[in-house]
């Protein structure tokens, strides 16, 4: 395998960025990392996605679709898909999380993000090859809980009967997520992946990041992702107002069916996140993810309050004591 640093330097040189200054920008829960690059008063963002772990082609395709729709996804300036290298438009530093942490008003930012979802969900994408968010994937994702979290509190792998009961409980509730409309689900639609671009107009004020895992699935999913954020608390009044804002803009949706789908998707997503964050700690040494677990468990408690989640609530009551629903250490 060629030296990764040399490969990146050659990629930049081929695309007009020879000798560019590079500064580490961020990494995430995947194998991707990002750098900001500077040359001749220009700047861009380098995505380094090692091809043995990541595939950048979905990002390129979805970014093209979103930009064509007039949304502020980063334009792809250069790509070596085989090498897992992309040079992207730099949307700046004003992540929603940064703006909010600096005292920004939560309501207008979330309203803009919800309005973008309403517009995105008006039609299914044509000519965009993204996978379905089917029940098999829902089950695979939520299984991370019994694969990673449950052994931490029981001291060993989940017995077959316990795992079978877990699968059966989710199998009872997953049909409820199919009652509402489907849409392009960006999947990681939350404050840490949204940019605030007030110099732009309308829906373009919301910058979009980290959408390569997009699927075709229940329209409620991205609203759950936005409002049941694993990394920050969204005010209850804001969350309620944003759900109402979305539903008011889509009057044809059955509100009761949507509420059930929202609760099931919220529970599924948050239970999956508990498993994922446990894995990131135990396998990858990323202990900082554990600090978010109490918040995620609070989301789960709210989701389980919906009557539709009774099968899952019974399983958790039987196998996860209340005192273990929080920090692992």
C-alpha cells in the first residue's frame, strides 16, 4: 500500500493544490477524517476516507443530488473515489452546535432545519441509488445493544433466549414505522452535522454534512435524529413546536400513525446508539462517547412511554435494571 501522506499530497497536486497548507479539522465515529487545506487564498476541506473501511461514492452521489435541489451540501471540487479522497467546498465553522453553544436562539435554527426536511420530503429522489431502510437493517442496527451494551452489565454474551425475545419485541413494533410516508432519510441529521449559513437565503441557510449513510425510509426518522440528539439537549418546548411545524406543513399525514412511528424510530435509534457508543468505548477506546449515555437513556424513556412500545418496554424491564440505564462507568 502506498504511503497515505504521499497519496494525499499527490491527489492535492493533481487537482491544483500542490503545496497546500493542511490543518486537522475533525474526525468522527467512522474511519473518516477531515483537514482544512489552504492555497493561494483558497480553502477547501479534504475528506480522507480509507477505502478499505469507507466508500465515498454514496457521499458524492448524494451531495450532487442535494446541491442540484438547491440545498447547501458541500460541492465536490475533486474526487479520487478509488483512493477514498475528496476535496470539498468549505462551508465554514458555524456548526449548529457552535452557534447554540455561543448563545444562539434555538428556535429559528431548528425551524430552518425542519423546513428543509419538509421540502426534502415532498418527493422521493429519482435516479439516486440509495438502499432501503428495511426491517433487516433496523434489526441489525438495534442488535448492537445486545452485542455490546448488554454484556457490559451482565458479564457475558446474551443467551439465545434473551436475544430471541429482543428480536421478537422489535419485530412487533417495526411494522408501525411503515404506516407513514417514505422519504430520503439523511440519517445523521442533527446539530453536529448542520451548519448555519445566514448569509445564504431560504433553505440554503442550512448547511448539510455527513449524509453518506442516507436511505429511503420513514419520513419521521430525520426529525427524530434532529430532536432526540444524542449530544445535546433540545428544549422540550422546541421539540414539540418542531414536530407540530413539520406536521402542519404536511396536512395529509395521519398524526397518530406518525406519533407511533416517531416513538418506535426514536426507541430504535437510541437503543442502537447505546450499543454503538458502548462499542466505540470498548473496541475503539473512544471513552468520551460514554458521557452521552444518560441523555440517550432519557430519550429512550420518553419513547417507551408511547403505548406502541410496550413489547420493547417489557423486554428492557426484564433484562436491564433501571439503575444500569445510564453511565457505564
